[in-house]
């Protein structure tokens, strides 16, 4: 399932079923900023990131991806959508 695509976003994000494990915590979201920055996050990692102070999380994403604050804020929305979907799937 895709949450964003490069055609209308700086991000290409999708639930990466091929890399996801069997448990809720092992589900992975591919968060690609460009062809050189292809990073996947587990549900557990995202839960940890999203539980942090918003400004800290945005700064961390800016540093990791070399993106703007607006782009970091945008990708956090996709990350939250993914976490919501994983919670529904494993309810």
C-alpha cells in the first residue's frame, strides 16, 4: 500500500510487505526521499519516533534525509497513517 508517490510528493512511502516480518512490530514502512535515500522503518521504530516531541522528530528527519522542515512534517503524516493501518491490521 502506497501512502505517497514521487509524482505528487517529495516522498515515496509504502508498506513494504516483502521486508515486513510476521509481528506487528516487524512491519516496515519504506520511506524514500530520493534514489540515494531509501530508508525503511519498522513499526516499532516509528512508534518511538512519533512519541517524541514534534520539533525533535522533525529535526531528526531533517538530518537523516537532508529534507526541509515542511517535508519532514509531511512524511510524519504518512508515518502516522502507516502506524494507524498497522494497528487496525493487527487488532
